[in-house]
C-alpha cells in the first residue's frame, strides 16, 4: 500500500462515521424522530452498551467532561428518554438509565441502523459488507496477530 493511502485511513474512517450518522439521522427523521442531536450519541452508544451507568463513567467512556455529560443527560431527561435512579452500591450516586420511551427510541434506532446496513449492502453486496464489518470489529477490538473466529 502506498504511503498516501496509509495516511488517509483516519480521514476515511471519520468520513464513514459521518456518512453513517447522516444516513441514520435521515432514516430517524423519516420515522418522525426529532430532537436527537450529535451530542446525544455518546450517551446512546455507551449506555446502550454498558447498561445503567453513572454520569461520570459515561463521560469517561465518551471522552468528554463530566459537566458536559450532565448537560446531555439533562437534555435527554427533558425529552423523556433517560431517568436517574439511586445507585444500589452507593446511595449518594445516581445511575442513568433509559425510560420506556428511551427503550422505544433504541428500538427505532435499531430499525434505522438496519436500513443503513441495507443501503450499504446494496452498494457492496451482503458478503463484502459482512467481511468489512468483521474486519472493522477486529481493528477496533483486536490485538496484533489476532484473527477473528466468527
């Protein structure tokens, strides 16, 4: 691979993330979902992956300041998508979790994600998209010399 191609990997991956989000937002909009902004994605990504969490842990996972995360959480509470509960392991702390409406939103998000998958599949073909997905997972989670066993 030539040096210019190697130097473009970061740009390409960021552009793909942007393309994915744009397609996802378009589909969510077509489903009548409004009010969700780019800054809210950090909560959905990490809360969806790790379950009920403290705001400071969500901020750390998202790479943002805890104060910024609290603003985002407050906005999503106002939209009725998140709620706070006392942490059973520390009564001074609060856990952030999805409300019923938040879980419905996650279901819609899943449907929109499937729509984007289908769009990409039409461009690449299902086998090539699955192979690309597996390769990206390996890059994200793997260590040098590991191979995926899926």
